[in-house]
C-alpha cells in the first residue's frame, strides 16, 4: 500500500474514533440529564 492510502486509512480511523468519542460523551450527558429530570 502506498503512503497516501495508509494516511487515508489512518484518517478514517481517527475520524471514526472522534465521532465515537463524541457520541459516548453525548450519551453520558444524556443519561445524566435524564437522571436530573427525574429528581
């Protein structure tokens, strides 16, 4: 594989990881907000 392909693959993985991290934070915040609303 060429360098360009490897960089693209790494970028795709990084992008996916960033989206997953953001989703995890959003999910956690949503759970916290839901719990607060019940109180």
